[in-house]
């Protein structure tokens, strides 16, 4: 049968209810006139657990049961995820008052159970569709199939598609309307409309349209595949024989019954429908969720994937599509599924005749694991654990938190030492941020061999899925290592370098050189090169600066070590970084804290022609070099031995000796020098008097700091001492060897000053007879 088709562009019109529904709280009821159906939505909190709708017309009141709904054009859905019950009514539903296919009046009763009693509420509405009717309209609802066509018959011969139909009709003895169903190639016997209605079918002839409706699963329908998509199809021929005229209308409807396929990789649910249209057919597609249609371009901007080949339409809906619903449940773990109420419209136009096909489908994903995670976001600098419990669905609530075996109800009280902050994200998930101080008694603390403190917190989150209150748990074990900063060290010819790339927690640590805090002032005082931009600390320590320790001194070189101490006062954790480098210099002198002078001096100019360094000695000729080469000699001896003299300066004590050549030595006016040498070599170690307190209390040389050494090359004879000078006659007792340093260029040598009464300085414990004349052994 051919029809006069027309293509129309529609706009979706929502008409809010003005019906009388007294007694229904504001916000609990919503009624809308949509383009091809009327919709009622009632909150389940008001409707109760078992709401019932009743259809009302001039003949009475009928309960909308499952069977009655499918036959008469109603769809009732309880949507627990959305928290409402919905009724959709076709404009051609059985109990609707239809005026010229333009004005439709609906009357329903809502029977709700409230406080154990049933109450009835009248819900009435009048709708006028915003869209003109197309020549052929097909509705594939969730529980029925409906097709309506224009009832105008332009040319009778065009209504006959098969001559066999005419033969069957002529053999019928009845003259009123009858229906004949087709199943595959088989034609069933005709039946009158009353018999068809008893089998669940519905036929209606309105002012301008012929309507046919069939529930899914009818005996006369059949399932097949069209282009690989499962389809349920029902094919009926409606006819009437009046004398020699036969009126026939071919009514066929096929609806996709695809249940959807979930693509785990992409996170989409895919649904397909066949498209029966010739190559010359014009197509238009509109798609949406929950009855809201938008054109294909808008849908794709919202994340939908719409693909069309020659014979099939593919719709992919992302998990996070706006208008979808998700639900959590516990089944040996936390799972979730998504539900989408798809609304699809195909507009097929051929020879300027349009057919509208509409689908209402509820699609759901399989059970999908829901990974609630616990992320360690601890910043050691905050001295507290920070744990984020994330990807918590909106229907899941945190009930309690167990910290190292002790449980606390959530949320924590304001006075608690712990904090728990809820976080909400736009994708309908949320999370909780937990903070627990390191020093809390619940936290397990353990020292580890790398001079660090390890904190451990075992957490058990108790969560509940609402509204079922199903419990599940998320465990997490969090550790934090409070460790000292790590330096990168380097050696150069000029000294030792330290580099620290700062971590956020490094500001908690103090850096010291020995017992002195490393500050810009200390670095400037000692000649260190210090820079700190907040990201990296750079320290350059020139050789011979204060703080070095030396060992394995020889003419070939020596090892110099410099160390940094880092310490946290709160935990008492400390760590030392020591860098040892091999250095080689022509001359150097070391004045150790135990009073040992170690010196390598160039003596070639202090030798007569033909002399060798091996023939040198100190003032005491028995103090010979430990090692020599062609130009240098190495001596190591207690500062107050080998004929050293003592010079007192302002707050300093200087021990001095001289290197001589053995063959010619003269003593002239108390001064010793080589006969034909062109240069004198003097060696000195200067100590602060304040650092030698044990020298006077225990008669033991032990300085708090290393001495400052000098090697003096001079061609002039000595000018005499401008101060009190004494020649030691016996060495003092010395302690163990301590780290030593070279003289700093920033500290000037001691100035010699004359003391008229030396005994006044060291009078305690000194006999009166020695107050004007003392021997070094007594000092």
C-alpha cells in the first residue's frame, strides 16, 4: 500500500501539568506533554513501594496492569536509581480522549500507599502535540510495538500488494473489518477485530489515522535478524469487503530487540537498529536519553558515538553520559552497573514521503568492578600521613575508619587530632582525605639502619552501599620514611663541593659543620662558597678551610676530608656526609688539636750548594725529616718539642721552629742559622689561648680547635722577639690525633706583644719563684 508521505521538522515541546492533583507535595510530581506521548513521573518517596496507575474514561476506571499496559499503549517503569515511577501514555492509548488527532485528554488515578493506607490522587492533563503527524509513524516502546498510518485512500489498486491477499479476502463470508496476520511466508486465517483484541492486539480508527498495536511476544509475531540485528516483527493486513469493493491496509512493524553490548575497553554500551531504506532515501537521526532528543551533532558533542552504514545504525553511549544512572552493589567486592534510557528517532524520507521510527530502550551494562583506591599523598614536610580514598560512588558512604586496630566513627569530631575531609567530583564520584600526624601515639615508629625513622599506619575503611546498607572494606598500609637530605659530593683541585637538591621536607633539617650551624654568616667567616635558591643548595669548601681533616700525609699528597652533619631536633635523627679527596700541593702545614705539627716545606734555597733536603733538621738537630725528595722535606713533631720557641700574642700562643742544613750551623746571639744559606724557612702553629684550657688544668696539650699554621720563607735575619719567648725543654703529653685544618687566609697571623709580667697570666698553681721565669714544661 502506498501513502502520501511528507517530511516535517519538529521541535520538542514540554508542557508542564496544570492538572488538579491536590494532596501531592510540590516537587513530588511531574507531568509533561511530549511530542508523541504523555509522561507522568512521581517520586517514590511519595508514591510508596508499590504504586499503581489507573486509567479513567467515560466508561469507568481500569487498573493499568502489565498486560493491559502493553495492549493499550501504556508503559509503566519503576526507576529506583532515579527515585521515581514513570508512566508513558501513547497519544493513541486506549483510554485517551482524542479530538481530531490534535487535542488529547488524559485522566489517571495514582494509588499510593502512605502510612499503611492506600490513597488515590487524580492526575489529569490535556496535550496538543507540537509536531504534525507523518504519513507513517512507528513506535518501538519497551513493552509494545505501534504503527499508525494516514487513513486516506487515494487509489484503491495501490493498496493491494499481493494478489493472494485478494483471493483470501474474497473467500471470507463477513463484510466488516477483519485482520489477517502473516508469519514468514505463511498467511494465517482471517479473524475479526474482536477476536484479535482478545489475543492482545489493538486497532483504532481515528479521525485521520489507522492505529495498530501489538505487545512483544505475540503468537503471530516472529523473530528474525535484519542486517545481523535481532528484530521482532508483526505483519497484519486489515481489510473490509463491501459488496464488490475490498479495502485493504497493510500494517507491518519491525522493532530492534537488541539488548546492547558493553565495550569494556572504551567504556561504552553499544546498541544497534536496522535501517530499511533505499540508497535514494534521505535520513535524519536524533538521539538522547530520558525522552530528550537532540540532533546527531549535538549528541556527538556530548560523547555519543553515532555511526551509520548502509543498513545499520550503531549508537554508543559512554559511561559518563549525562542522563545515565549508575548503581553500586556488593557481591564479594564492590561492583557497579550503568543504566541508560535511550530515545532514538529515525526519519526516513523517500519521494518526499516521511516515516518516523522511534525507539524507547532501557540498556544496562553488566556488573563492572568498582575500584575504590587508597592513594598515599603524604608529604613528609607536613609530618603527617595524608591518604586519599578515591573513586567512591555517590551511593556509597564512609561509616568508620580503623587506624592501627582502633576504630573511629566517621566523620571525626572537631576536637580529634585526625581530620577527614569529603571531596565531591563532577562525575558523580567522590572521595575522602584522611590526615594523621606522625607523632600520634597510634602511629608505629621504627628506626632503620639508614639513620631514618619509618612511620607506619594500617588503615581499614568501612563503607556502606545505600540504601541497602551493604558493607564492604578497603584496606591500606601506608609507610613514610623520614630520612635526612642526601648530598652529591665532588672533588676538585681547589677543594670539596656539596650539592643538595632540596625535597619539600629538607627545611626541617639543620646542616652543621662540626658543632657550628651552616649559615651565610659562617660561610662568609670561613671562606666557604655558599648559595641556596630554595631548590638547590651549593657549598664549595676551599682546601685548607676550617673544618678539614687530613690523613696519609706524604710528599706525594694527602687525603683531605670535609664533613656535613644534618640533624632533626624533633626526632634526634642525624646523619653525616663526609667527602674525602686526594690533594697534592708543593707546601702545606697542619696544626692538629693534639699539638702535632705536620709540614711539607720547600727547602732548596735554605741549602748550601750541593746540599740535599735529607740533611736538614729542626732547631733540635735530632729532629730529622720523615721523608724528603729533591727539593722538599716533611717533618711531623709535637709543637712544643724539637727546640720550638713559644711566642705569646693577643689571645694566641704561637709555636715556632726553623729548618736547618746539617753541615754548617752557627749559634749567634741566640739565633740559629745555616752558614751560606740564602733563605731561612720558619714554621709556626698558632692556637687560641682559650682553646688550651686543659694545658693549664691537666698539663696536657689538647686544643678545642685546630691551630693555624704558617710556612715563612725569608732572606732576612731575625729581628728579635717583641714579646716573651721561651724555649721548651721537654715535650708535653699529647692526646689522640683529631681532625686538623690549614690556616685560613681570613685570620691574620698572631702579632707578638711584650709581657712584662708573664706570671700574672698563669699565676694559679705556679710557685712564686717562677712567676718571672717559667719553663715551657710547666705551661
